C-alpha cells in the first residue's frame, strides 16, 4: 500500500488520531495510553496501525514500551492544525 494511503487510513479513525495527538505531547509508555477510553488490547491494535504507517516509533526499556511520534507525524499533525 502506498505510504500516503497508509497515513490517511491510519488517521481516518478518531481514536488513532486522538492517540497520536496524545503521544505528540511527549514520549509515553503503553500502559499510560488510556486517554481514549478504549481497552488496552484496542490501544495495542491502534498503535500497531500507527507504527505500520510510520507515525510513531517505539523504544523498549526492560519490560516497558515507550511510544513517541516520528518527524512524519509532526508534519502531518502540523498540516491538520492548518485545516
């Protein structure tokens, strides 16, 4: 699938967009991502989609996973703010 299409598909879901905006405030562990009132398995699925689209990156530290946005995500979020 084309990169732009993956990005648009990833952001078409309001929950994923909310997660991305939350993560854009700073690196956050997966267990802290309860901002969208969805189950932890659902959050994991959404994060997987964002990872595949290249919008978030993950850093492992022991048994914890920390998520942060990529430069691509920063550009996309800036563009969205301009809409």
